[in-house]
């Protein structure tokens, strides 16, 4: 199997998690929110306009985090060979993953499925494991420079 340059910096089989988690979450969320409505009781108490507004706000913030991190990380087709600490990376060490997590939260704001909400801790756990793996790689690559960056910038927010 052909691998991209820099794949050794990524959590093993991360692409499977990136593909599988959204499919499972969206399937459960969609089916519960729009068909079965097993656990959407809160939707009756929180007006749709408020939920829609929260969805738009959170989803918009998520896209900004993803866009800014993507533009910083993938300026070229080569993985960066220096530690990136500017731009959005001044505020969070993992803006792309944070943006992805916000998309899950935005979906729940749109239609509150308590069953789907139970998946959020599992999804966060998986992404946190990915981050921990990648941070160990970055520490091996950049040593004390990365340790100093960790001390100044939060992992998530």
C-alpha cells in the first residue's frame, strides 16, 4: 500500500477512525433525530430557531479552525519539518481535531439526540489518543522546543 510522506507521524490506522467515527455518529444521530426519535425529547423544549442558531455558530467556528489549520499545515505537499507555533497554533495545539469535534457538537445542537450524545465521550477519547500519539512523535522530533510549546499552548482550548 502506498503511503504519503509523513505517515509515520500519524496515529496508526487514523484514516479508519476518521472514516468510521462520523459514519457511526451521523447514522445514529440522523436515525434518532429524524425517524425513531427515541431520545430527542429535549428538542421539544428548546426552540428550533435557538438550536439552528447554535448549530450555525458552532459549525462556523469549527470550519474556521479546520480551514486555518489546514492552510497552515498543508501549504506544500510535504509534511512540515519545523514546529509550527504561529497562526491558529498559538491558541491550540490541535485546531483541526478540535474543529472536527466541534462539528459533532454542532450536530447535537441542531437536533439533540441523547443516544448520539453518549458517543461524544467515546469520540473524544479516540481523538485524544490520536493527539497523545502525535504529540509523542513531535516531542521525539523537536524535544525541548515542543515541551516549551506544550507548556504555553493548551492541547484543546
